[in-house]
């Protein structure tokens, strides 16, 4: 099945910025494939978006709404991805949404039975935005496999709220809604731990970050953009131009080759 | 004696630990994202009938890699 530009959601992405009800908070739902993300989506919104046990079933963005204590939330179900950095269509959609649609909160759903594999995405998301809550899903399966997860320690290590859930049975979802509402309303400010790289990379990041800060004007995390540029990723330049109308001056790019650092 | 070799050189049933990647750009990113970072343990599960790709167990998931990718992963045979 071929994915054309129109069906891949890049246009839908735009539309989703515009038609959003102004009084509604925008919540993005991210996660690895097969971690129960769509089940969380359905449980929160009461919708019956199709769920199934095969990869790649959420390629376009599904939207749904729910309210909690009189507040209105629009939930966007992003395609399941292992990463925000490589350039498959799914990853591009997820990344562009998180970076450019400015969701008020990002819920990262992780599979409690396979934390090691799932935390990669959590780390990548928290490099772009601090407004993140981790939904530790499939806790029933973890219990069945006799796995014990130290939730407070995980939360402390990440610097993020972590909510254990069994989305299938609705367990933990009230708590999840409460945390999401608190972050959206600005009552709770997660302070995620910043991932530090080696000295050479950090030095280059700081130089780039200073140049990027005034250009990005708070629209995007300058540190994150600096890291992507250092990785030699070209799509980020294109995306900045497309979404923010920002053409990076040539000297920003030159620094990359001069330093010759690869992350 | 411990021996550094390439991931594609291991026989099914053997295990190894990743020491580095020789891939660059997109392939490097992809290999890192599927969990092949230095220190990761990899188990060789089986070859496909044609000999390529090969299934590996990486951090709790079974992932098939083509030879052109696995030959860029440096491992320490365990």
C-alpha cells in the first residue's frame, strides 16, 4: 500500500492546527507500536477507533475528545514509532506533530513488559518538550510475568510523572487524566532530566543553541534542533522552513562541518 | 580469548555484545533506534531459508537484519 503525501497526514497535520477549538487543550498520544496506545486512546475518548495487533495500523492521525472536570481535551493518536529521529513516514508525522503542533501535553505510552525498548522514545520526546507524562501501560501483563516496576524511582530518574495503567480495564486512567489536566493547566511542571552527551558534542550544542535561540523564538527547543543539525539531519531544515517559515542562515550550517562532530 | 567480529559472522545460537557501529547516517540512526548501542547483548536466533536476513533477539524483541546492515555492527563474541 503506497502512502501519498495527502494520505500520509502531512496535510491533515495542518488542518488539525486550524480547526482546533480554542478552549480545548491539545494532547498528543505517542508510543512504540503495539504498546496499547490505541487502546488508551479509545478508553480515554470512548471512541471505537480500530485496534488490532499488527504494525502500522495508525498511519493517519485519529482525533477524539474527552472532558475532565469541566475542561475540554482533544486527543490526537500518533502513529506508533520506536523513534522520532529516523525518516519513515510514521516517524515524520509523529515528530512534526510533537514539534510543530505544540500539544499542551504529550502522553507517551510505554509497554511495562518491555521498558528497556520503550524508554528510547520517552527520552527523545522529553528532549523536545518537558510537558510529558509517561503512561506505563500493560501493567497486568507485567504482573503476570512477575515483573516488579519501581514506579516512583522511574519517575524520579526521568523527572516525569509516571502513571501505571491497564487501559483495557480502565485501570489508572482517572489518574492519567488528572495528571494531564494538571500539566495542561500549568499546575504541574515536569522537570525532565536532560540527556548529556560527551564534551565535544556538548560544546558544539551550546554554540549552536546560542545562534538558534533568537531564530526559533521559543517555537522549538533550541537544544533539540542543535542536536539534529549536528547529526547532519537535513529534514529538520526543511521542516523549519515549512512550518515556521524559517530559513536557517548558512553560517549555522557551516558550523556543523567546521566542528566535524557526529553524535 | 575474547574476539571482536561482525554481527553477521555469528552462528545461530551464539550471543555477543555490541561494541560499536560502522554505519553512518540513516542506517546508523536506525540501528541505534532498534537498540544496538554499545553494551547491548544480541542473540542470533536463526537464518531465513535463503540465508539472509537473519533474526536476532535484541532487548526483548526479535528483529530481522539484512547482512548489509549486520555487517556494520561490531560485536564481542560471548
